[in-house]
C-alpha cells in the first residue's frame, strides 16, 4: 500500500470537542475542559473507496 511521504488531513475534515475529563484532579477537573475529542470525517478525506470502507469498518 502506498502512503505519501507528507500526508495531510484537510481542516474541514476535523472537528474538536473540549469536555470535562473524569478521574483524579479534585475540584479543578470539574471546572475546566481538560479532555479533547478529535473526530475525522472520513467522507471529507481524499481516499480511494476501498480505503474508506476499511476505515469505516474499523
């Protein structure tokens, strides 16, 4: 399988979500967004159909 030497993900394919993380940290962890979820829209990526299917089935 071929991988480009400098792969890039378009900014419009990414969505960021900042939330309050659980776990140790006392009151501080309940007040600030200390966790980040980064999602990638497979449909916005320029990949072959077979690669897209593999990504969606994983």
